[in-house]
């Protein structure tokens, strides 16, 4: 049974859809813009992604400085890192599915602009929080972060709308490679600029950069972004807005459900690394931002080398590449866990394997996209990513005191990386069993 509100607005939405379709057919200027849309969307997505790299590189250090007065973490700063992360993830978890549905009802453009606006507010408030050293403002910014992250997949969906199917994977590869280049350049740039022996730039100026970038992306999208989904749809019920009902996708244990299960295990491992690897190396080896950025750059370079190859292999080899990538993720998390017991430089080997494993996640997403209904599936996938991130952040929150202990004589402070490896092992076994039976296509 359809939602009554949606029924009451269906006439207006249908009329809007008809008007957009008429523009497609009659307006030559629109057609000229449409021809440039793939490159434009690529650049918008790249700008969106660049701001995330700033957040990943120095976000944890900002919280440490506000809480402890230094870049070094303690149990209190880990607690607030987990809380801020959890708030953002909960908001993303709740809003991902509704935004996915709303892009079909009101169009991609309107929802994307709304998300970009909240994304800009996130960085503006974070800048003010760091400038004023106010933790409460940073917590407030986490709400807007969740909304922005819930639409992070939208540029790919827009590309999927406007491109022939045989061109989608190519543009996905372009997007990933460009993002990798930006990640490497931004990471090394931040590392060198903030290092006392090189730029010695105050971190406040680095935190200001994503404010400017996100504002430029928002204004550019407002002025030039066109609707990519002229055939709007109101055939939704209220259940389509609630992420919990996506559980039926997994419970079916069909091709799509299996891909969701395997991707969940990779999301868990990725979230563990993103949320705590910086603090982990800082706690045990007192790493500077520069060292962390060098480590990040190594991973980005490996990804740039391997990712295009991973997406362009013959389709017959997809399952083989995914299997190899999952094994690389297992090795990476085990090596990270063993780093304090061996040498700090072991983490560079771990990052090499972790970056190699990223190829498998991209192929799994490509396989998922091949099932169609991309806005619904990718909205559900973002909700699943948020759920895995929330569970990881809660685990880190309650385990933070053990993580602060020296791990030269015990594996307990590294247990979260062992847990991540176990999850990936489970995902690998599931994928192995089903691909052997030719169930994953």
C-alpha cells in the first residue's frame, strides 16, 4: 500500500517529470549541457571526495588537540572520537535510505544540492569548533557529516543515469584513479605543510581548506548541475524509507544478498583502519602527521597501480580477483596487529596489502550495480556501510582503555584489527563457497 503523502503529491511530481522530459526533447542548450555532464559530474564528485580526504587525514588529530591539548590520543580523546563518529554514522544510517528513495521521487539534483549544503555546514562548524576549541560544536558538526556521507554514492548513480552501461565502469575507474591521486597529493601536502622541518603551517589553515572547497562545489553544482533522472517515480511505500526493511535483501541469500554480506565484512575492516590506524600508530610509535601521510600515500599509490587493472580484467576473472583481494585484506589486518610486537615499518607492508585488497571491493560494487535499480541498492549499501561503521565505533568506544595500553608484550591493544581480519575471513569463506557453486554473478 502506497504512502498517502506520496499519493497526494504524485500529480505534481508527474507534471515535473513531464516538464523535465520536454526540456530534454526541445531545449538545444540543455542537450549541449547534457553532453558535458559525465565530465562535470566527475569533477563534482572529485571535489566532494577531496574534502573527505582532508577529514580522514587530520580529523582525528583535531579531536585529540581539542580534548588533550596535544596530537597524542588518550582514553578520553578516543571516547569523543568514537562518540562523534557514532553520531555521524547514526545520522547516515537513518538518512541513507530516504535520500536514495527521494532521488527517484524529486530528482537527483535537488537531493544532491541538499547534501552538499549540509556537507559545507559540517566543515564550517568544524572549523569554528577548532578555532574556538569547543568540543560541543564539533559534536554538532557530526550531525551534518552524517547527512553528507549518506549521499556520497550519488555522483556514481548520476553517472549511471547518463552513461551507456558499457561506459559506466570506465568512468568509475576514472573517478577512483583521480580520487587516489588527490588522496596522495592532499595527504603528502598536509604532512609536509604541518611538519616543523618543512612548512610548519598551523593546522587551523588546513582545517579551513575543505570549507572553501565544499563551498565551491556547492555553488558550482547549484549553477550548472542538471537533472539526470527525468522519469521521476512515486511508486514507493513508507517501508522504502526505513533502512531496517533492507534486511530482507540479505535474508534472501540470493546473489544480491551474498554481495551485501561480503561487502559488510570489507566495510568492517575498512572502518577499523580509518577510525583508529592514525591513533594506533601515534599511541605506540608517536607518529607525526607527516609519517601518517607518507603511509597513506603509499596506499594511494598502490591503489592507483592496481585498481584500473582490477576493473578491466576479463569478467571471467572477477571472482579470482575478489578472492585474492580478500586474502590481501586478511594479511593486512594481521600485520597491523603485529606491528607493535615487531617494527613500526611493518605497517607499510600492511598498507600495501590493504590497498591491494581495495580492488576487490570495487569489483563487488560493480557486480552489485549490474543487478540494476542502482539508487535503491546503493542507498541500502550506504546504510550497510554506516551500520558496520557504527558497530566498529561502539566496539572502539568500549575497548578504548585496552587500546591505550602498551602492546609490546600483548596482542590485546591490537585486538580490533584481529577482529577485522576474522570478519574478512568469514566474508572470504562465504564468497568462496558461493562462487564455487557459480552463485555470484
